[in-house]
């Protein structure tokens, strides 16, 4: 009986904790009610604006990495045996060309990590994607000032490399065992010709980038021109992708033609909601791939595996983030005035609070800039502003939950701690230099 009691103690404690929380739930307080509504609003906004356009294409790309990119190629450029300047250079450049948020980069990170990329280069890629994409840097310098824009570039590039090196250092024994296991596996046969793989991934990445091209009041002329033509460009690369699938990957032309006709019809009848046509295209492609054999069928299986692992945690994390911090311009349980008050000046505490709060907030691509502009107008110091720029876009509560399922709690905790600590120190030094 004693053994049985010890076994049941953990579920009993969990039930008691849930009961106690439910018993004292402050459902009558207006702030609590508002926080709950903010959580639902943020989930709805995320599902409409980012799930279909960002996360789903990223899942397809991650699934494709697992099938169409050979493990030998990943090991050659990002594995433990690769030259460090090559591995970290490739990781930082690969991430910086994608204008993605901290959640969208996760499937891509999972794809290269599971294919044999070293923890250090994979961590550099994970940070570089949301933190140093070219579009965010241009807008940072244009809207927040040249000093912050340049500091973001220098800080983020240094971050991605230093962060990767530290992650490798802290877990070098585990990484050595992982590398040995990967090298012990038999070599896979030669994959497809390089031009086929580049066309396949290039078309998918172009669809991801242009479908998510966002407007900006302070953008230069070419930016606005691309935004006006974003759906034409997305359609063009979608058509190119369909041709690649037919020509080199064996999908039936009539299936993709039927899907394309449905997408075109929906786009013409509902032009005010282009997301519907885009969603039909991705769902239809997933259905076609799921009914296919060979490597295309494996592609869907990999994509679906990532979706089951990542999507529920993302939505749950977004909901909790909305409850606590609200949407941009709105308040959740934690008043915005508290954060604005705590991040004034340039003390180490102000920089730490800015980095920590930014790490838990969810920033969609490029939204950190207008949010930061408002906080600086409320008295936020330059150092804490840079700390938030370096920690916020690269992390969020949803991304932490997903990262935990990929790396485990120890590596996730170390990664989060390193981002917050490095952002704090960098912001503090920047504030001293440009007080």
C-alpha cells in the first residue's frame, strides 16, 4: 500500500493544485475577464494572420528538409565535423534571409537539427532567423534611429555566433555522442541533382516570404511596391512550385491543375480575403501529398509529424501570452504601465526586465518596431530598448514550449537564459555608450 500511495501522490497533488486554482479563480475581476478575452483575441489573430501564411508553409519546408536534404549535406555544412566558420556562417546567413517570427522558425530548426546539424550551428540558426532578418534591420534603423539599427545588426550577428558556441560548449559531451551515432549510420544513396533541390526549396521559401510581406508606414518605395504585388508574386512562385512537383517529383498534372483551378476561382470570387485561397492551396497540396507514394508521401508524413508536435503547443502558448500581456496596444493581466515604468533608465535591472519581458512576449514579424517605438515614447531607455530588440523577436512563450519538446528542458532553459543574459549585458553596455 505504501508503494501505491507514493505512486499516486503526484496525480493527487496535481488534482489538488488544479482544484485550489479553480476555487480562487478571480472570474469577477474586470482585469481577469479582459485578460482571458485578450488570450482568445490573440489566438484568433494568430490563427488568421500567421498560422495559415507562416506556420503551415514552414511546416512543409521542415518536412521537406527531413526527406529531400541528405543527412550528409547537413553534416557537411552544419555538423560537428564542419569547419566552425562555415557552420556558423551558413547558419546565420540562412536564418537572416527569412523574415520569420520566433514561432515560424521552429519547424525549420527542428528539421535541420534532426537531420544532424550540430547544436551550436542549429542554435545560431534558431536565433538568427527572427533576430537579424534584413527587413527588420532596415526598418529598425529607419524608424528607431541609426544607432539602434546598427547596434541591432552588430549585437544580433555576434549573438547568433556566441550563442551557438556557448550551447555547443555546455553540451559538448552529449553532442559528441550524438555525432558518433550519426556517423555510425550507413550512408544514404545520392539524392536528387542540386538544381532540382534548389528549385524545390527556393519556390517554397519565396512563397513563404512574399505571402507574409507586410506593409509599413515608414517603408521605402520598393517595399510598398512589393507589398502591392505580393499576391501576384506569391502566385507566380506557387505556379513554379507546382511545375517542379510535376516535372521532377512525379505528382499528377491533373491533380495540381484541379487544385489550381479551385484556388484561382476562390481568389477571383473572394479577392478581399486572399488568405482563403492560400489556405485552400496548402490544404489541397497536403491532401494530394498524403495520397501519394514514395518520397512525396514521406514528405507529408514528416510535415504532419512536425504539425502534431508544434501546432498545439504554439496555440496554447499564444493563448497564455495573450492572457498575461495582451495584444499590441492592449493590456492583459500585467499592466503595460508596470513594464514601461520598470524599463526606464539604463540600470542592469531595467535591461534585465526588458530582456526577460521581451523573451516571454510574442512578436509577429516586424511588430516589435512599432511596439518599441511606443515604449520609448513612454520613457524607455536606449539600453533596455536594444535588450528587448535582441531578446524579444528571437523568443516567446509559445516558442519556449515547442523548443522544450524538441531539445528537452535542460537545453531549452540554457538557451533561454543565454539569450536573456546576453541581451541584458549588451543593452546595458549600449546604454552606457549612448546615454
